[in-house]
């Protein structure tokens, strides 16, 4: 899927929350890279407590 996005955007940052080890929260990551658009993809089969915790780190 990222190949298609590469045709549309000059830069793409892909994060797999299962292996995201950086200390910074999502808002800090957005500020660091000046992200103006974010897309979160998930499926009910991988909607886990770890994913919820990762997404909540930005609160």
C-alpha cells in the first residue's frame, strides 16, 4: 500500500505500533516531522491492548 502513497506524497512515515520503541508520544512525532496528515489502519484481528496503549500515548 505504501507504494501507492509514494506516488501521491513526497514523504511517508510508516509506523508499526507493535515495534515502536521511541519514547516520544504521537503528538511529539507529528511535531518533529511536521506531519499534516495521518492515516491509522487496523483490523479487528489486530486491535489489541498494545495498539490502544500506543494510540493513547498522545493524550
